[in-house]
């Protein structure tokens, strides 16, 4: 039987924003917003905050979250997820929801979980959204993805892909940093060495492609805001404070 766990990796030592998971947004720690939204997703059996910092763990306990303490040696959020997944019993799939996505759509999490449940042999799934009219696809911080006809990823890049040689508009897709994994695949993924493509682009998902894995990409119109800096936090708080945000929470 398919069972999915959402794991939210959260670390204190962010270079650009130390203590980010506990930064207050609309009166709640950032990571609590992520946890609350993930907890509303359907098709998910547990939601776990994974951290190596007791300040984050104690805060998470205070608002009722399940917490898994992880090694401070974890290099990435994926490593943190894998460490927790290795301890879980009966969990066939893991959804990695970044701890700095306070506006993550529960319905998107549900779609990833449902896709993995319906396709037991699928190794990995993620999501992408069309670039908005005001967004710049040449921005290297906005990761692009190109797909084959089966909606599987061909490549991810910080560069513009594909390159529109003759000019004109192209429906570029911006990758969203949410991932679902077959648990066995996740445990194998973190054992692979960093490849040349991953090192060049600094994109961890390229490790999967370099090793021949299939990454399904779900198209969505739901593009949440990631909080990387204090200014991002102000923008996210403004959106959380809007009545429309409250309405979405009740869906």
C-alpha cells in the first residue's frame, strides 16, 4: 500500500538569512506556515519537520508538529530528508517541501503524492509554472526546465532553455523547488556523487538526470514565494495578510 510522508527540512544557518525558519510572519514562525499548509494536503500520511537545531525543534513542538532531529553534517535539504526517510517504517514515498515556502499550495503537494501513488515505479516528481509577464526568464536564479512529450524533464538550467534563435515569444517554464521521491530512489540518490552537470549549474536535480532517472514535471499555475532574504519575508507577509490568502487556507 502506498503511503507518503511530507518532510520539511529546516536549518538555522542560512547564509543570507540566519534563523529564517523562526522569523515571524503574520505572528507565526515561517516554518509553521509551511507545516500548516502541508498538513492540509490530501493523500499524505504524516508531515515531519527535519532539523538539526533545537531552537527550531522546540518551536515546532510548541505548535504541534512532528519533529525529526538530523545530523548537522547534512549538506542539503535532500540529505536531511533522506536521513529521516531511512528511519520511517512503511513509507513508500517522500515529498520534500522546502521550509521557506510559507505560501505553498496544499493542492500541489496532493498532486505530487497522488502522482507517485498512481505510478509506483516513478522515481521522482517535481513541478513547474509558466513564467509570468513581469518575470525575467534570463534571470539565473529562476531555474528553467524543458520537457519531453511525456512531461518528463529533459534538462534543468539557469540559462535560457531552449534558446529562441529566431526570437519571438516562447512559453518558458520556471522550475519550482518541490520534489516527490520513491523512498528507495531517494536513499539511492543521496549516495551518488555530484556529477559535472550538477556542479556546473549548482542544481541538485541534475544528479538524477545524469544517472538516468526519470523526473516527471507537473505543470501548475500555483507559484508560491520562497523566502531567501528579509525583503522576501516582507513580501510574503503582505500576501499572507491579504483576505484572499485566508480564503485559500480554508479551501
